[in-house]
C-alpha cells in the first residue's frame, strides 16, 4: 500500500512539473495520458501478482499467469472497443434522426 501511495505522489509531482516546464500543452496532455495508462496497467499487474491464485514459483505457473493476464487485458480491450462503437453508432443515429425534409421558407431554392 505504501508503494502505491508513493507512486501516486510521484505521478502528481511529475504532472505538476510537466505543466510548469513544458511550453507546448499538447505534448503535456499526451504525456499525462500515457502516464495514466501506464499507471493503470502497472497497478493491474501489481494486483494480479498479489493475487493468491497465481502460482509464480514455477516457470509454467509464470507463463500461465502471463497468458491469463494477457487474455484478461484483451477481453477488457474488446469490451472497451465494443462500448465505444455502440456509443458512436448511437450518436450517429441521433444525428441522422434529426434531419428533416421540411423546406425552409427563407431558402430561395425550389
């Protein structure tokens, strides 16, 4: 737990330093997003390793754990992609549904 708190403090300090020192904000935003992604992946790996069901004492257990973790991350990625696709489709349907065939009386075209 102490390691996680120290890592969070370091990340916050790094983010503050990046906003102060970097001239281009877009680079800072990209770096912050990358740091957040790495922090999420790192914390999930840490949680996965601390799980008691994983056998990390043998090479076969380590390979099995890596295989299961990669499968879990792939499943999360597929769910995220599916959710984003459904969201974009819903927004597109709403935009398409707002189109009307009513003629604008101020429009000079026939």
